[in-house]
C-alpha cells in the first residue's frame, strides 16, 4: 500500500490514524490517482436554484468583463461567464429530464 505523509491528509476528511488513510487521498484513490465521480441526486427545486445561481454568476461576470479596459484581463472573465452559463444549461437540462 502507498503511504502518504500526514501533511497531505489535513483536508481529506479522513483521520490520520484511520485505516482508510492508505486508500483515499483528497477524493482520489491512491492506486489510480483518479478522481471518483460522485452522482448528484438533486431535487427539482435544488436544480432550479443551482441553475439560477449559475445564471446570476454568468451575468455578474459579463458585467465585470464589460467594465474591463484591457482585453488581456477581460478574456478570462468572459470565459468564466461562459462556463457559468454552460453549467446553468446543464442544470436546466437535468431539470427537464426529471
């Protein structure tokens, strides 16, 4: 088994003395190092709330990007707005399926 230093376990949610210490590292399995996907089981109201929050974030980021003078600084903010809008669409799509 892979032994991991205690310093890397501070925020993992697993006690340093736990036997699971060798198996989990920040949500990743020690053997593969891949992040495990956690399925979300959200209600219709929770999906709607998440979509609204993402839409609000996208709007705020768009407004912040409009205020920026430098195109170099504006680019990452516009990208963040696009990511938030895309995430809102995913939440809305999941809501329509439910």
